[in-house]
C-alpha cells in the first residue's frame, strides 16, 4: 500500500512538472518570434539602435556567402532608404535547446531600385542565446531563394 502511495505521488509530481516546462519553452518561442518581427521592422525603419540592442556584439551574419560583423550590418542598414524597403515575415520554426534557440524560416523583401519594384524571397537561419536576462542574436544567415 505504501508503495502505491509513493508511485501515485511520483506520477502526480511528474505530470505537474511537464506543463511548466512546456510553458517556459512556449514563452521562449513566443519571445523569439516577437524578436524576429522586431528585427524585420527595425530593419525596415533603419532603427539601428533597436537592432544594436538585440544583436550580440560578437554577431556573425552570413549573406551571399560573405561574413558580416555586427558593425558592418548596422552600417549597411543605416544607409538604406527606409521608404523603399519592406520586409514581410513568412512562417518560421523555432526550436529551443535550453538557453539557445534556432529559428528557420523565410521572408519576402520588397524594394524599389531604379524605378523598378523588386521582390526577393529569402530563407534564413538564426541562432539566439539567452544571456544577461534577455535573448540575443548571436549568428544568422540568409540566402536568396530562386523564383
């Protein structure tokens, strides 16, 4: 009888801890999705201050096969005409591994160059790490998708 009671307590304790774990993972996933949206909005508005806060100082970004530092990325964003660029996030997958999250998804980028509207689709992979009480982007890569 005592063994049954102990097993019942263990089963109840285990089942109570699972929703808490899912809740923590779910809130991390929601936070990362929000940061991804903030990133695209910040880039569309040339808000380098907002981007600076979410990018780790050691950020490594890969675009068109080239390694780009945080400073280089922010300089490029600062020089783009805000009225010509629009980024639309498409579905993304967020996987968390403790204090690390990996995001894979696509986005569309609308631009106007030389009077012509351009539409590019990109596939991206981003890595976020929870440090100093917040999520920071530590690495990212994007590659254009063929039409």
